[in-house]
C-alpha cells in the first residue's frame, strides 16, 4: 500500500512541477524505452540462437567439404 501512495505522490509531483503535457511526454518516453529494451533483449536471444545454429551448420559443412575434397583426389 505504501508503494501505491509513493507512486501517486511522484506522479502528482511531476504534474505539479512540469505540467500535464510534460508528464505525459515523460511517461511516453519511459514507455518507448521499455519497449526498446524488450526488443533489444529479444534480439540478444535471437543472436545467440542464430550463432549456435551457424556454429552447428559450420561443423556440418566443414565435414562435407572434407569428404568432397577426399573424393576429388
């Protein structure tokens, strides 16, 4: 309950200090930053997954290239 009072007090102080428009801009900025952080986190997971797949595929193709070069001799 104390957390709720604290959040409400912070919002009211922001409105009193900067006005309604600037407070809304602040919350819009925070919303965009959170969304961007989530996208960067998902990109990190995708990068890790892709790197694992490429490393696995590289080993397979390296083996295939060695078999082809043996057949050419």
